[in-house]
C-alpha cells in the first residue's frame, strides 16, 4: 500500500495533487513512447521505417486511487492505437516511482528500470531523458512550494530503513497549523539521525520555503537537533515525553516500569509551570531512593521535558502527546517495507564532513517538503 494511503488513514489530509498530476504526465509521455514504437517513428521524425502517422487525440477517463484522470490518447491516421498501459499494475509502478522521486529526486537509471518493467525497454534515449527531465520539473515545483501558513508546533522524527549496505535515516517533519490541521511538511535523507548537519540542513530548507511562527519543536534527543532548532527556527525544543520515558525506564527493572511511568506522568497533570517543576523534583527525589540511575536521567532531561509550559495552556496536552509521530513512524516504516521508496546503495547522503554551506540548495537535496501533506 502506498504511503499516500497510510497517511490518509492517519487523518493527515494528504494532498493528492502531486501524484495525480504525476500520473497524468507520466501516462501521457509513456503513451507517446508506446506509439512511437508502434509506428516506428518519434514525433515529427522523418523516417523511412515509419508505418503510420499520429492524428490528434481522443480522451478517456482513467479511475485511479488519486481520483479520475483525463487521458489524451494518441490517434493514428490508419487503424487504432489502444494503450496497453492502462491497468492497475502500471498505476502501482508509477505511484511507487513518483513517491521515490519525491524523496530522492528523479534519475535516468530508475526511469530506465521503469521502462524495462513496463516492457518499453527499447525506448529511445532521448525519450528516457525527456521523462526524467519533466518528472524532475514536477517534483521541484511541488516539493519547493512555499509554506504559506504558520505552524506553531513542529514534530521531528526519524525512520531508520535498512538497505543492503547499511541503514539510512529519513527525517520527517509534521506541523500543526493554527487551525489544528496536521500536515506532513517534508522529508530529508541522511546517513545518521545523530548527524547535526542533517538537522541544520532539514530545518534550513523548511525555513527557506517559508516555515514560520514555530514556537515549539518536539523530538527525540538526536545529536544536534536542539541546537539546530534554536539556531534556525529560534524556537524552544521539547524532549518528546515518550522518548524521555523510554530513556528513563532503561534504568528500571521491567517489573517496575508501570510504577515509575505512573510517577512520571504526575508531572504533566500539574496546572502551573511552578507546580510542574516542583512535582518533577519530588519525582526525582522519590526515584532516587530506589532507582538512582533513573532519577539521574530524569533530572538531566527535566528542563527539556517542561519546555511545553512555554506555550498556551490549552495546547499542553497536544504538544506532549506522542500519537502524532508514532503514527507517522509506523506509516513510513511500513511503506519502506512495502515498496522501498527510500535510498538505495550509492545515493549521496549528508555526512558530518559535509558542511551546510557547501550544499547546493538548488541541487539534489532540495527541500523535500510538502506545503500540504503528500504521499
């Protein structure tokens, strides 16, 4: 199942415009390739081998999972051309390619693999290049769209996806707009979640696309993420409650997990910042009598756990819940297993030795963000 379907099920209002336009564009170009093979001539080509001529177009409605698309099917001067591409398997292959291109950018290698899979392996190199170029234009237009609405709260998380030569970290950002809508804002591919360059680059690209109004960013304590949030977005950073609890419980016997978790949960039901800080210290002191290592860990992250108190009280529950990113992580992980949209071996990644200033924001690592959620 496509990531589009997963995010729709999660209630993240996926924007289908990119996939719908991509399907329409790819089918138009693929039918032209199929017709060229049928009549042994490219458009406007003078060829002694030509067996027929194009003669305008006829329309047909194609029902897809992204809605109904109007196809313009080439007509021939003699006989009838019936596209062999209009079937569910073609839709599946194209959706996978479109999603992969959105994250990684199009490539002629993957486009050639697509043509082989669709039995159009004898396409002219110029046709393959045209497909790649037009898909690249479409991807750039959609993933570089400006973020026009403010997002006061931003969740950051990472999906680690295995490949044959190691693992790749796919960072994802989900924003909550002033209207309460949750939008997937973008993806960024890196070699490690603890690479500070990944977070500076990711947030910088979102900012360049117009991300503004961020008051609080919630995430796990990835290396460099806190500094990147303050440096790029000038926002407060909140240590995700779920991740912090997981870290503390590593120092507690399994049989005592429920007891310790219940004690920590009392911190987040306090009605004032002062009361929450007082309760935090009381829980630390209480844990210290039986689980000193757990108490030390909680004490070390206490300030970052209470960062949510800087936002309006009406939003406290919203910004301390882990449901948003847990659901997105599940969707991305399942998607990685389903169609493998994330980086294959050999794809250039962001590494610690690559300074941000040396990256070309107009190049391969364009902001892979969604003005409205996608895929």
